């Protein structure tokens, strides 16, 4: 059974008032403090096309906050396809994911909201 925080949504806000959502592996850096994950997401978000410069990241209380984004379901399916090894293999998996996330990988851009530019442009 998957834990509730195995996969999380993170909202990134920009200096232009925009907000984008990302999905990623949850709380593998720290099981309680969202700060390390927010820092990694903020850094990774600078490589995506957002309306403005990313200035703040916040781990969402549930995936539901991002469920209306254009690529939410595609991302959810992609994360669901990869099983998390519990027990003996977990620590190696966690270390590999943490390293990848430190390199900006493992973040799926779900879409951007609150922008002045239509999403079809």
C-alpha cells in the first residue's frame, strides 16, 4: 500500500503573480519538514516555462489542490507506474531519487494558473 505522501504536488509562485504546479516524489528528503522538497522544487522550476521568475514553493496539503491542472492525470499515471520498493531496497531507491531530484529530475510540470497569457497561446 502506498503512503499518502509518496507522491505530492508542489505549487510554485512567481514574481509576476503566476503559479505553476509540479508533481514529484514526496518527502524523501525529510519525512516531516517540507522545506528541503520546496527548495529542490523551486530550483527545478526555473527550468520550466513559467510566467515570471519562481520565488516560492509550497508543498500542497493534498494532490487535490493540483487536480485541475492540464497534465495532472498524465503525471499521476507516470508516478503510479513506478513501484516503490519497501524493505531492503527502499534506501537505495530513496537515495537514487534524492540524487536525481537534486539534479532537477523527477519533477513533472502540471500546468500554470493565474497568468495573463491564455494556455492556448
